């Protein structure tokens, strides 16, 4: 089939963006709520539509290194940034670097840094190229809720006249990009994703601080959150959700004899009615790709509780899989923290 035939007409989307409007676009991770990153009014529109606290900065999406250099401070596109972009872009890795003056305060939460990434999705890249400039792109959901991995999820969250939605089908990766701070002496993972510390360390040839130790250090110092996305409750369904180990599951189900619950599990299990089951794939990457869809589906069932069985994070796993499981577990903990 001719690829050119598959490319939708982007002129309407680009016109919206030039007007300061909002265009949701697919990426390999989740759908983003796009706006002109260099237009402060347009960026304020993104915060308003999402109900997002203004101190939580946005990721700037770019076509590649050349556009990235336009949004970071002169000389700030470091050897580290170049190595990581070469190895992982386009892809699910976001780099935090000193910002350029041209980036509005609205994008960075008033801070001295800017987060940049080049998404690995043909529609996102075409949009960026046709628009010809950087786009902010937080996940296209109401703040604090489950991220969208399908165009239908975006349409549920926003009115049609408020957000123009580009439909690129289901997202392949399914969880948000790894956010890595390359401004400090020690490279630090601010948000875990499918690109793990091990892979980053390998490319840079230096040690990388894992997300877990970044969180621990912040807790100990009582320090301001380096990345507001580390806020505990996030990615949450509306129904109460808990994360349990396999052996705890039976007892919990007995406690809920009179009220239906839905169980999300990677393990083969029989669940007696009125309880319901959502089966997850045992493979790390496939589990991640399905995670948000499963949480949304569980939320639509008429149940009092969502029980997620903790997936198997085995330390004998290949480092790549271990990183994906760690990122999945991070999202599950947030989804079940209230
Ligand atoms: O995969 C993704 O990254 C998706 C797709 C659409 O690209 N976008 C996404 O954006 O997840 P959002 O806004 O939902 O999450 C951005 C994360 C937040 O945790 C935010 O705190 C962090 O990146 N962040 C943004 N700018 C930052 C900065 N300058 N310093 C530290 N963290 C930053
Ligand atoms: Mg988000």
C-alpha cells in the first residue's frame, strides 16, 4: 500500500496550532495534548483544558536534535544530550536541560530547565515538521487521571470544538517516556519509563541514578520535588484500586463476598462471579502497552474495588525487561495510592 495515501491531511491541525489552538496527537507512548510551545497563550490553554497545576512543567516535542537546540540554552546541548538523542530518538526518552529564553515560563513552570523529546510516531513527526516548530504535549487527559492510549480516550476527555484530535490508533508503548535530568553532575531518572537507567548508563559510559534513589533522596531532604510528575497520586482511576501480592488475593476476595470487584492480573486465575477478571499479558512490554486500557476498562465496570495483582518483577529478568516492569510498577503504585 502507498504510505502517502495513509497520511491524513494535517492542514486543519496546523491551522489550529497557528491560531493558538489545541491539537491532540498520537505518540508511541500516550496521546499528547499539543499546542505551540513558543506561544504563552496557547500553553495556558493546555493547562486550562487539563486542569493542570501551573507549576507542573510540560514536555516540548521536537523533530530531532536541530529543533531541540532551539529550545535549550545556548551551548546547553551537551555531549550527553547528543549521545542520548542519537541512541534513543525518536523514542520514549525525555531530556531535561537548561532552557532557552524563547521558551515561555508557562512551559517550564517558571523553572530554569526545559524537558524535550522527539516522539517515535509518524503522525506526531509529520505534524511537527508541517508546523515547523516545537509543540508542548502533556498526556491528553484531565490532570491526575489515566493517560490516553487511544484517540477515543482523548475524545471522551475533551469537547470536539475544544481539541482537534488526530487519530493514529492505539499507542504501542503505552506508558509515558522516561524523564532524565542531564543538567546535574550525576544523571538522574526523574520518571521511569521503558528506557531504563541501565540502557542510559551504557550509552553515556557513566553511572545513572535510578528513579528509586532519586525519590528516596528527595524524601530524606524534604526537598522540593525535582519533577512535579513524581507526585504520589497520579494516573488514577475513579474507582478505588489496590495493589496486592498473589497470596493476598484470595483473602481479599472473601472479604468482598457481597460486592463485586474486578481483578487485573497477569497470572492465569479463575475468578468466581460476581467478581470479574481482566487478564494481562505476562510479557513486560505487552503488559505496559495494555496497562492504561485495562485501568480504564476496570473503571467502567460497576464494581466497588479494583484489585491489581502485582506483576512479577524478577531480578533475573533481562535489564530491559526489569526497567519496563519497574516503570509499570511505578504507574501501578500511583494508580492505587488513594
Ligand atoms: O511520553 C510522554 O512523555 C508523553 C507524550 C505525550 O510525549 N507526555 C507526557 O507529558 O507524559 P506529561 O506532561 O503528562 O508529563 C511530563 C512529565 C511530568 O512528570 C513533568 O513534571 C516532567 O515531565 N517535566 C516536564 N518538564 C520538566 C522539567 N523542566 N524538569 C523536570 N521535570 C519536568
Ligand atoms: Mg501526564
